[in-house]
């Protein structure tokens, strides 16, 4: 008999917990929102990290000897944005870089 009471008590607890969790989701507005690349601030060339990595907004304007023709952020493994505009880069967490930009850490995407 005691075993049946334990099972019933457990069922009531699980129902209450599920109801509380559902209410929290509704009240809290659902799942957390993820930042879109368009919402991220752009990296400025004056940013300390950008300076350290030799980042430029336009790869065609760099005079760095490491730059190879055709290298830009859009074809770098650290960049996850589109071929044009701005997108996130792993080297600049929470910021976006120009797809036409370039830095000394450029690493071609693997095919």
C-alpha cells in the first residue's frame, strides 16, 4: 500500500514540475534568442585585437607581405558569414567582420 502512495506522490510531483516548467517558458518568452550577425557590432580597424591581427576592412588595401591575392574573410575558415556584407568571425567573438576584409590569421577554408 505504501508503494502505491509513493507512486501517486511521484506522479503529482512530476505533473507539478512539468506545469511549472511550461509556465516559466511562457512567462520568460520562450527559448533564449541568439544574436544574428546583422546585430553584432562591426570590428573597427582601431580595435586592439584588430590592430594585433593586422585586420583591414578591405583586403585589396593591405600592404602586408603575408596577404595573397584572393584571400579575404569570406574564404577564411574562421569566418561564418555570407560572401558579402558582414559576418561573425571566431577571432573576434561577439563582433562581425567585413567579408571583403583580411587579417594575418587568414586560413583558407578546407574543401
